[in-house]
C-alpha cells in the first residue's frame, strides 16, 4: 500500500519528474525515509560531523557555510523547497564536514541514510538512475559556478542568480546572498538597484 503522507509524496513526485516509479518502488522508497523538523537557526549538520544522509528540503530554507581563518562566514549553498542540501564531500568521503548547514526558516527535511540509499540502488532501478542524473547535473552546476566566480563580473553573477533562482532572494538575509555571490552587502544593494533599473 502506497504511503500517503503528503510530505513523503512530495519527494516521490520529485523523483518522478526524472524517472518512472511503480507502486512497489514507491513503497520501497518511502519505507526508508525519515522526516526531520527544524526550527529557524537549528543545525542540520555541524562542522566536524560526518554527513551520513542525503537530505531533501520539503518545506523552508537552509544555508550551508564554512568559517574561514578570520572567523568570517562564507556561504556556499542556499536551498529552498524541492532542493537537496548536503555536504557531498563529507557524505562521499566519510570524512568530517568542513561546513555548517543551518535552517534559515522553520523547515521540514526528508532524509535517507547512506546505507538505505545503497539498498535502494539495488532494489529500485529508478533511484540509481535518478542519482546518476542528479550527480551529473550537480557537477555541471558546480563547474558553471566555478567558471562564473573567476571570470564574470559581479553584476552578471547577480543577474544570473536572480534570473535562474527566481524568488529565492526574498527568502534569505542580504548578508547570505552577498556572501554566496562573493561581494559585500553594500555592493549587493547597489547591484539590486541597478538590476531593477535595467529591467524597468
């Protein structure tokens, strides 16, 4: 019998955007999922912990950041509903995380342990295909961001960000957006005004 929990079904629909799943596949997947509720400012992962789960944002928003030698927070990921958030380096290597993942709003996370995901790879062909395609997409996105970070001016970065991720800017404090883009809050304010002027 298919699990009818709307939170879990949200993830199933996310899978089905990419791969085909039968009812028995859905039952198999949902039996291995765990729902986590976070309050604003709660940590999903802390520096020094090993990431042992893949995590899907069902509701809310989260940010990932590391703290440099000067004590400054450097935002590396932003995530909202229907996005995945994790320290893939820690997850894949089994080494302690070098980042924090924190709830920016009250949030609901669906997570699956590494062991259970390995089982699903064997039991549900669609799950293996889903992650193959997801990892490819993540690699392409990382390459694009790395290229853009070093070769594109700040205004182009900002314009690409707000065009690609519509409505995300309103979900996070300005200092997080600025850190993610590698600029100051003051310069972010200038770029926002310039962009609004250009599109009006």
